[in-house]
C-alpha cells in the first residue's frame, strides 16, 4: 500500500486550449505514465513524445510526458506531467485513464503545494507568496509576490530569529553562571540586540498596511452630489459604458466597481450613488451604502461642478489626503486640485497620476508583510521581545528567557515551523486545482 494516495489534477485552465497539462504526484506517478504510454519510461526531467493508449488499446492522444524523481520534484514526491492536447474530450479521456489506476484520486485545491510544504520544500510564507503570484493581476503585485515566493520574508524572519536566539543564549548563559562568578555583564549587549530587532519589526509593521493593500487592492471612491459627472468619469476610465449616465439625478443607485491597473497598483474605482436627501427607500439604501463604502475607501475623489449645490453629505467624508476635482471643465472652471473634462479628456491623465502618487505615499518601498496572519505573528513577537527588553536589569532572567522564547516561536509560526495545523486549511483554501 502506498504511504498516501497518489494525486492528479489538470494544472492548466478549464476549457479548450492548445495544450493541457495534467500533474500527478505520489508513489504511483511513474506507474501511471508507464501504463498510459505502454513503453519504457523516459529519464527523469526529459520531456519526451509518447502516444497515450487506453486500457482497451485505443489511441487517445499524441502527447509529451516528463517524470520527476522522488526528492527531486516540487512536491518532494515522485511526479509526472502529461502535456496532451487541450480539447475537452482528450483531457477527459486521459483523466479517466489516470483515475482508473488503483490508489489514484483527484487532488484537492492546493494539495500539490501542501505536499511541497509538508515535505519541507517551501515555508508557509513562500506558499502565501505563490498563492499571491497566481492571483496577481498587476505588475507590482507580480513583483511583490515573486519576492515573497522566492523567500524574501522567510530569510528576513530567519535573520530575526538568529538574533533572538543569540540574545536568549546570552541570557541563558548568565542564568547558568548565576552561582559562579559571572564572566561579564551581558545586559547591555542583549538590550542592544533586542532594541535593534524591535526597530526592524516596527519598520516592517509600519509598511504592512500598504503591503496588504498592494495584494488586496486599493479602493478609490468617486463622490459628490448627483449629476456632477461621477458615472461619466468612471466610464471614461473604463473606456466603456460601465455605469449608466443620465441627466436625471439619482440614476446610479448602487456602488459600481471598476478594477483598474494604475501603473501596477491594483485599484478599484467606486462610483457611488448620487447623494441627496431622498424619500425613495431604494435610493436611500444606495446612499447609505455609498457613504459607508466611500468612508472606508483609501482615497476619495470629491467631484464638484458649477451646477452642484455644495458637497452636502459628502463633505463629512473629506479626509486629509483626498482630492477635490472640478468636473465638466470644458464648460466652466472653479476651485479644485485638478480640473477635468470627460468630453475633451482634459486633466484625466493628471488625475490618474495624482491618485497613483497619493496611494503610494508612505509606501516608497512595499514591505514584506502582505497577510494579516503574518502581521499578527510579528506583532506578537514584538510584544514579547519588548517585554523581555524592558525586564532587563530588574526581572528574573528566567522570565526574560521565556519572553525571548515566546518571541522566537511567533516567528517560527509565521514561516510554519511550528503549530501549522490550524492555519493550513485557510492558507491552502485559496489555491486552485492542480497547484
Ligand atoms: P453623476 O450623477 O454624478 O454620476 O453624473 P453623470 O455622470 O450621470 O453626468 C451627469 C451629466 O453631466 C450627463 O449629462 C453627462 O453627460 C454630463 N457630463 C459629465 N461629465 C461632463 C463633462 O466633462 N463635460 C460636460 N460638458 N458634460 C459632462
């Protein structure tokens, strides 16, 4: 009996394509290829052409296959890939043949990566980076995800952990020498190490909000009274009729979203319902939602024009770095940061540049903590090490050593070295099949 099931899955997208790749991982991976090709197995890591044949001897496809040996594959297990033609019937016939082999089953989402993690080929932060890489939609998201999946966070954490272990070693040395003559007082050295470390962790945490935004996307709400040109601006950005525009106030009754790649920054523009006092229950609900979303957005564009009668309820939403924009500048101008016209295109590029500038303010370089889970572990590690540092010179050394041990295990949790079971489900649930 194999130690665990051999798993297989279609690794490429569902639907018709030129080529489809099916991955197999586990003790029976090579056996599957042997049965499907009815020929000698190729050398590992050599992509070779083979005819795929069914159990009844029918030719299924002219394909390419590649094998990976145990210990030399991404999952750490014996693996194989079948590159067949991407028609639905071909894929389905190949998958049926694979599924017919005993102890083979379809992989669950993320199961290949999970096996890779469990076999020590990846740490948990790299798994999260990989998941982000697959979801990346903009260039900046891709670069950031690559950085993390290549181990940037893991190596930073490992540096922090080494320093903590060094500090704890010094404290423990002092404990061991307690009854003897202590060779030298290590308090200052430990205080320095922990101070330096606390500074590093704080700096990372300061960047974490923008780092998480880079992953999940920034929200920019277009707000202002009805008829000021909000939907027209959204349409101009979309280059299509994404929102309904009309001369009758109150047309946009809900919050419309436009995903946008702003020089690599993932942005969602929100077109909020035109705000005005209303007795219409549906519109009132639209106004309530608009206010909540706009308030929580990362930036608000306050649109004004000559016909509006003041910013009304939206003035309460004004936050320090928000933008005031004068719309319909082709017919009239007024006081604002930027003047735009969707009719002539005036100011739209300036507006986008300014939005990009304001969103990336304070985030000159994005940090490494893009996930709430990672931030929490760093916060807990920071609290524990600060407690230890404050106790130096007054508290029992055993207590300080314990604080430093607690800080170390928080960092180990971050990369999945300890206590991983409870987080695995949520980390891997975001993966697609075949990964
Ligand atoms: P909203 O209620 O704020 O979403 O406003 P709309 O986008 O529906 O625009 C209201 C009216 O203003 C429509 O008739 C638009 O064609 C017009 N409008 C919007 N932007 C401009 C502009 O830049 N110039 C001119 N001349 N008219 C505009």
